[in-house]
């Protein structure tokens, strides 16, 4: 059985703002971009469909998700 590395198993995606302060303009929330993950959201006509989700940690320690393409550097 082939062992899958953690970064491949969870679909981590590199992002230029990773570990930097960012702002989500849609919600107005700010925090540090912790990860961007490619996630399977289902199938359409038998083909898997994926989305990218950004995980941002706010100053209070709680994380929220956002669209990675919408993030702005603070």
C-alpha cells in the first residue's frame, strides 16, 4: 500500500499570502492566513469537483474560512 504524504492527502495549496496578515473584504474580518486547502465538494456528471478554501486565524484565536482569491494583505 502506498503511503500518502500529509500535504498531498489534505490537498494543501501554496499561496503568496500564507502566514501573513490578511483581510477578507466580504466579511471585514482580519487574521493570519494559516492554510489554503483544495477540497472535494462532490461530483458532477461523474467528475469530482474541487474548491479552494482559505483558513484564517483571527486575533482572538478562532479560525474562519474565506475564498483565497478574495483575500487582501493588511
